């Protein structure tokens, strides 16, 4: 006797669940080459923004010495960039939905390059902060355009894999950025770190102009003017926590290794290479898990791994610069790498394509707010001078954020608000 057929409503719910993650990928048609070239071009532009943060962080102790200011005050160089970046994201997202990802990305990269060039020639911290505001404004235009363009060639059920590659690019930027920043700062001085961003921005603009079409999707009737909600907000909260922990921890490590242990900028960066490699390796794995099982599992696992690693590093008896500390970075790097794809996939699959610019801006704003908060809190923690005890305390706070706030927040990525209904109705006009 055959089992009763599922009702149409039940089948519809099942199909929607599979589109969000959980369907086995059988008989999947190959994607056109253009989908991958779009992803590559947009990922390169986004990686530049990530590269900027870590590249400049490495140079900040040298900037402080050259400009005769305190090390803690140079945290404003990072915070100004992140705040300006965040403030331009919402206008940038609306511009993407109105004029297209390509035009907005090219405009933002131009503004970013001008800010970097001006930053390379200023002679005071105040002027340097002003140029970072200009760079942040450009980045605020690029970020939502790049994310919306990156997934524009992928159907919802395959966006996890695309976003895993996107997250891996952040890991590679975290790898290349410290090494490049260390080499440039040691060999040519801190200004070289700013000059390097100019040709990199030009190269990213070339890729966008060549591979991203002017129109990546047709705007359906009735999709304009909708406001974002639902899982987008849960994903934004997870993104805020992720970047607060990642940027704050990186800033602490760079300052401690250079100012207390006595490493050069290049030496301190080399110690953190492992973490960047692990972030890059874990992100594609998380993307595949998203497509197969949904976003909840990789997000919870990521926060749990990062929190445990940071909690052990926070123990006062644990050395922060020995061989053992390198091994403790393994769960931290893997955990952070697991958190990129789930947040983006949960938010983008909960909104129609015509609103991907605004959805991307919400995610990017959350990440930048987290980064600004992380950098600011790390700078405040070191305001009395860096020490092992201070860093241990700050790492304990980071561990608590991962375990007590991150794990529960990650569990909510797999939940859809009942009032939102299916993806097509996820935005209320």
C-alpha cells in the first residue's frame, strides 16, 4: 500500500525549505561561466575592502611613532574608516537597487582610490583620519554592490557555495594583508601601505567593468520600496558579533606582539598567517554545509569553536606568543571562517533579488559596526599600555561574546519568522 500523497501546501513548504538549505543536490545543471566570472570580479572588489583593514592595522604602530601620537589614538584611523563605511552602506544599497551593482561599484572604487592616495601624503593624524573617512565612503558604495553582484548568477539553493568562496576571499585578504603591510612598512615606510591600495582599486574596477553587466536581473513589479526584516536582522546580529571579535582580536594581537614582545610589523603579521589560512579554508566548507543542511549548524559550530579557542587563550597561565598559542589559533580561525557564508545566505535567500542591494547593505553595515566596535574596544583596553594581563582580559570578553551571545544567535539563522511566510513575501511593502 503506497503512502498518502503529500498535500500541495506541505510540498510547497518542503520545497521552500530545500531552497533555503537542506536539499541534496541531485541533477543540478551546471552554471554558466558568466556566473563564476561575476563572482570572481565582485569577490576581488570585496576582498580589497577586507585587505584595507588588516593592511592598515599592521602599519598603525609605525604611524604612531612617525606622527608622535599615542598608539591608542591610532585606533581612530580604523574606527573612522569603519564608521564612514557603515554610514554610506544604506544609501549605497538603495543606489544598487536603483542603478545597478556595476555603476555603484565603479563609483565607490574611484572614491576609495582617491582617499587612499590622499592618505599617503598627509602629515598629521587628523588629516589621515579625514582621508580614511573618504575611503570608508567609497567602501560603503562598493560593498553592497559587490555582494549583490556576486550572487546574481546563482540560484538560491546554490548561493551557499558562492558565498563560501566569498568568505574564503576574506581569509586570503587576511593572509595577504598582514604580509603585504609588514613588507611595505618595514621596507618603504607606512605611506607605502596607503599607496598600494591605489593600483589594487584600479585592478578591481577593471574586473567589475569587464565582467559585471549593467543589469544583473530584471526588477519585478511591486518589489521596490519594501523594507527588510525577518532573518536579515538575525543575520545582521551574527555578522556584528563576528566582526567585533575578529577585528578586535586582530588589533590586540598586532599591538601586543609589536609593542610588548618586540616583533617587527612583518614578524607580528607572520604569526597570524595561520589564522587567515584557516578562515579561508573553512569558508567554502561552511558554504557547502549551508546548501546541504541550512545555516544554523555551521553558524553555531563556528561560534563554538572560536569561543573555546579564545577562552583557552584568555587563561592567564597560557602564553600569548609561544608555539602553543599558534595551535590555539586553529579553532579560532576555523570558527571565524564558518561564519561568513551562513549570514549572507540567510539574508539574501530571505529577500527578492530586487532588494539584494539593501539586504547587502544591512549585512555590511552590521559587519562594519562590529569592526568599529571591536577596534574601539581593543584600543580602549590598551589605553593604559599593552600587557599580557590586559590582552588576557580582552580575550576573555571575546570568548564570552562567542559562547554566550554568538551560539544562541547562530541558532536563529535557521528560523523563519512565521509572519514573513515564503521568500517571495519576506518583505512587506
